[in-house]
C-alpha cells in the first residue's frame, strides 16, 4: 500500500467526480424500504451519475447564494442521502461541513453553533425551531434552510480567497463528549481521502473489489466511521453505501439480505444483541464477506463467526487519528477472543507507555502513543482542536499523539485493547478495565445492558460499581444482584467483580451507542445508597489454593 494518498486528487468532491465518470450507472447510495419509511423519503438506489448531476446543481446554487472558501455550514440530516449531496457540493467550493448530532438539545446546540462559527445550517424541518432558539440564545443570526429549499443568500462575512486543495478544511467533527464539552476536530480533505484510500487498499481479509461492494452501516454519518471510512471507501472503489437510520436488531438480517450487502459495519453492542436471538436456518443466508468494527465481546467473537459465517474484523482508530494511525486485524492470526485489533503496519509508529513513563514490557498494560511513519508524523490526522491550541499541544506532547487508550502488546507484536485510560478502575493497586467487566456481565441472562464505573471506597481506593438494566423475566432484587456477582466471580478475578450492583432504567449512551462516562458518574452518585443499589462487597473474597 502507498505510504500516502496520491495528491493528484485534491478534494473529496474531486474524488467523487472521478469515480462518477467511471461508474456513472452504478449505485452510489441505496435506501431500504424500512429506512425510507422512517425518513419519509423514496426507497431505492441513487446512481453515481444521478448523484453527480444533483451535486453540480447544488454547487451552483450555493455559489450563487454567496457560499465559498472558508465558510462552515451545519448539516443536521441524520443518515439521509442528502447529506452526501450537500457535503460534496459544499466541498467543491471549499466550504467545511459541521455534522450535527440529532440527539443534541438546547445547551449542546448553543455550544456547537457558537463554537463552530457556522454561517448557516441545513436542518430537518422538525428541528429548525430548536436550532433557531439555540442561535437566539447566543445572540446570533443563523440562516436555516431545509433539504428541499434553496440555500439562503448569505449576508455575513464573504468567502476567503483561495482554491480548495488537499489541506483545506473539509469538515469539523465533534468528539463524542463522554466527559466535558466536545472538542471540535478540524479535518482537511487529506483526512477523508486517505481514510478511503487506506480502507480500499489495505487488503487481507477486508480486500475490496472495485465496482462490486455493497456496504451496510447502521452507524451515524455524522461520525468519522461512516463519514470517513464507509462513505469514502465506497467512493474510492465505486461501491454502494446503504445507511440505515439506526441499528434495528429484529430486522437486521432482513436488511442484510435485502440490501445484498457484502460488507457490514458494527460496534461491540451489536454482535452481543444479534447472537442472543434464537438460531435460524437463515443465519448464513446472506452475501456478507466480512464485518468491520470494534469492541466485539471477547467471549462472543468466535461463536458469532461460527454461527453467522463471516469474520468480524476488529480495528482501532480515533476521530483525531483518522487513517494516519489506524490498526486492523485484517490478517491471521487475529487472536479472536482477546480484544486484539491487529499489528501496526509499516506506516505507523507505536509506543506503549507504563504509568511511570517507561516503555511497557510485552504483555504489560500502558497508554498507546501513535504517529504516522516517515517525515510527516501527523499525516492523515486531524489538524487541530478548534480554538484549543493548548489541548492540541498536550495531545501531541513529545511528538507523539497520546490516545488515552490502555493496550498491551503481545509477544508477536499484536495489540490488544484494555480500556480508555480514564475508565480504568484502580482497586487496591489492581487496574480493572470497565469494558472487560461489562463484557462478562452482558453474558448473564438477567442483564440487558450494563455500564461499570468506579466509586470511592475508604479502604481500597476505588470499588467496582455496576449499573444494570435487567432483561424481561428477571427481578431487580437482591437475588438477581447476587446471581450476577456470582457469575462474575466464576469468570473473572475476584477483585474485578462488582462491589455494588444498582438496577437502573437505562444506561446513558452516546449516539454511537458508547457509554457516556460523564453522565454515568452522575447516575452512580444518584443511585448509590438507594433501595435499587445492593452492596455485594462481602462476596468478593480471594480464593486460596489448599
């Protein structure tokens, strides 16, 4: 694979236009009937040629309305095909897009609108009032328009001088904001082009065949996985993207078959939910060659592949790293069931740093530090955190990007995910991964969903606290709490088992179904000491060998 993306293609729009000239009759995006009904839009395929014609019309409309180089425009369109048409049209003019998570509410919208400096926002009619109120609360005049409306004539700052190129800002993506305010990641055209190039050419078990792939994703387009990897890989290969409105466990396999998907994208919660359904003769009746994602429960990795007949390829990346530092287990041995996400390629340099700052030993945990190999260590990465030079500098301290992820390196050089550094629970000198405990708890039949967090303990520093949503047919009582902890004790070292089990109505999640750790702390604080919380610390006893 090439060390870097060939810069002959300067922008995302130029890449799409080149593909449209070759694969004009091929489907670019496809809308399944279920998604069409949810969004009240037409079902069916939109070809590259049809999409290109629509993009050219939109580009002209935007240009006539005064949009141009250096502007930012908000897009709140969920997973509709219109997202791509407007993104590429704006990109052709050097306008950066700011995808807006539709789950955001008043305070969050106020922050995003004021922080990003968007000059207008393309918004679904059902959310226009919310964005208008948020702009008014910040004393801003923000032009809003819908997908079927012409862009408003801009009366704000005129475009900057310049021609969009590989280094121009393409998008401003905000991190999930699991703790504190989200950070705005400035992403150039290079970021998206290289992500698509990497995915299209990495090969191995995820090799793509130009002009023939159909990729199904339930992940939100307003995040980097679907926007950078899924969409751009299809653009680079002339493939078709099928974006669902969200993950629907009960109809998932119907969607897989109806879409004729050859590739599916997933997050860890999805395999856990799918494998819990009754087995069916149709389990392998599909065209999927591989799934691409992260976070599959280690105990379910092998059983899932055996049952459904395709590999789940685990990968690691961040919004900040893009494909500048991505690792994927696309070749054997994949070390299934160990949270292995592959070996670093020769395009990536890696360090694993212990708590004392030294290089971590083989199999020892440490923080993952990364940079692109060669003379451009930030190639493919985000450019900066918007309006936060200090945070950008801290992230790149010492010339390495500090990921905040704790991993271990196997004897063969493979990397294995442990947890986010801030999610590690420190109990009596032992480091405990919240993700590991959550994975074991999810396998108990009484647990529908779960989130694990630290809670202060006067003797041990931290104690393991589990917030559990019980499944139907199980009680939220002492007996269930005891059974859950016994389950953990039979599968994990005693100190990793929950010292508290609290039954809750729901677990706070981000739009990508990740646990919102900041809100989780508030949930723990509100439920500890209530009748819904059971103290199980007495069950945690070291087993001694006779």
